[in-house]
C-alpha cells in the first residue's frame, strides 16, 4: 500500500499532461471546429473568414434594399464580375462574390436571377452540341437564348499598410457596386472597412 500512492499520483500527472496536450489548440494535436464568422486562434492582419461573412451579408442586404431590385417587375438578371484585389494579401477574390450570391439567393426569395456568365464556355459548348445534332435537345434550342444582364455586380478590395519595429497595421476597404450595363450608371454602392494591428506572421492563400 505504501507504493500505491506515488504510482497513482504519477499516473494522474500523466493523464493531466495528456489532457493538457489534447486541449491545447496551439500544439497541433487537436483540430477545433469553429463558426465561419468566429475569429480563430490562427489569425493575422489580412482578410479572414469572419470578415468575408460580415462583408457578404452586409452587401447582400444593401443590394436587396435597392429600389431597382426591391420594386422590380419580374426578376432582374445579375451577372457577377470578378472583384479587383488591390491589397497585399493573396486571396481568392472571387469568394466574396460567391458568398454574396449565396446570401442573396438565400434572402431574395426569388426576386433576382443570377446568370452563370463565368461558365459561358461550357454553356456555349453544350448549346453548340445540341444545335449540331450531336446530342439530344437541339430542336428546343435557339442560337440567341442566352440572357443579357440587367445589372452587373462587382467590387474592389483596397488597403493601406504600414510596418514598424513594434508591429504592423492594415486598413482594408471593401467596396461593391451594382452597375447598369446599358447606361453605365452606378445603381448602388456599398462599403465596409476593417483595420487590424499586431504582429503579422500568418501566410494567406
């Protein structure tokens, strides 16, 4: 019995150390599932998932509130044009428009229609195969059935960055525009701005 207590204590210590290793998210042992709008422990000064969620939801609400969309007769056709990334961060800039489109489709309740212009090559190939009789359905297809855009949605990411001995700072401005391709009018414009400061040691891909 005299030897049981030290052995038990040592075993308890090992179990405690093991639990600490499993529960510590910084040692690479455990993967923690988080909400997309939640800031994680691996974070830097650049564009994070929570920024994407906030910006996309805000821009989607802005587009749906535009008179041309809210009071439109029928469903306006919208084409997404790739975002221009002028920041120092290497990100998939198209993910913003994808997230905005998803938010709009979820909240628009059929009030808008998106055209898959980014898939135009595949769509043209399929149409030509049908028109050429190589696949079925050609009798229902016309050469000019592709819809034109009533509005174009695009955006720009811009930043002001500074570096010093104590750390770094990045201000990022997100601007999005809804354009009338017939008149070149800016029907709507929305923005969101974020500033972060700290040590920049995260690589963005």
